[in-house]
């Protein structure tokens, strides 16, 4: 197993949790995505190996939105989807902005970590 960033291990752990909650076996998930057998287990066993594109394709199969995934990752409260997400004062949905901040923070922490190792 290769050395990985702690946040990469957290992403793999969160994905494993979502898979367990879904009740779907790995083989069923892989088949629904057109992936070869063993690809999902291998990617989760080596954190940092799974690419963001793969995660984005996997989340809908697990019935999880991108915003919910990154909110859970960053320890934010996961809110129910609906008009409750719209701020009354501004009249706009703020989930995207919040998700973007979470993702940018994770990327910045990973960049700093990679820079320290260089």
C-alpha cells in the first residue's frame, strides 16, 4: 500500500460507509458502473488511487449528492434537500457555495501536505 494523505484515507472511509449504508455489494456497484470486478475494493484499499471522476460517478449509485458527500467529509450538518436550503434573506440556494468552500479547503490542505513532502 502506498503512503497516502490522511484526507485520502477519510474519503475512502466515507465511501465505505456510504457503500455499507446502501446495502449493495461491491460487485453490484461495479457492474452498474461498468467497472471490472475488484476495481472498487482495490481503489478503496489504496487511498489516493481513486480519482475524483470515479467518486463523482460512484455517488449517484450510492444515492448521495456531491454536496452531501463533501459536507459529511468536512463534518458539516447534512441538510435535507428542498426549499429549506434557500436563504430567505437572499432568496438563493447556498449548497453549491458551501460545497465549493469545502472542496477548496480540502484541495488547499492536500496541496500544502504535498508541498511539505517535496
